[in-house]
C-alpha cells in the first residue's frame, strides 16, 4: 500500500519502549467534519496495513489542541473515537509540544 501523506505525515517512533506510528493531521480545512472523515479513513487503512506489516507497532492519530477541544468533544467524533478505539496525541501547533496522550 502506498501512503500519500501530502502536507501531513506519518512518523515511526518509540514511546516508553512501545513501537508507535503517528499520523499527524492539521485539521486546517474549513470543514472539521471533512478533515475528520479523511483522517478516520486514512487512520483505519494505515492501522490495517500496520497490523499486517508491523503488528507490534501501535498507531496514534495526532490532532491539534484546538480541534480536540472543540470538534472532538462533539457526540459523533467522540463515538467514532470510542468505537474505532483511536489512540490520540493532542498537540500544540505553535510550540509543537504534546499536550495530551489518549490511549
């Protein structure tokens, strides 16, 4: 599977000895729902690929703090995160710091 990451990226790393991959999303379009649909679809496809090729690597979706605080608190995104067991990294755009890990 070829992964077209465009302006966004997927990063392989380790967190406390755990192999992880992080799909970084900016949620910069006018429609957060469009960004969410795109991110969720890509995330699920990447997770399937990792399960086959690197089963010991855990995939996280990285989202900006403002998108997490506003959009991800709505009922549909919250339900989708729970249903699909998304692991999230919430980051601060300006400082490029992680604000929260949600497993």
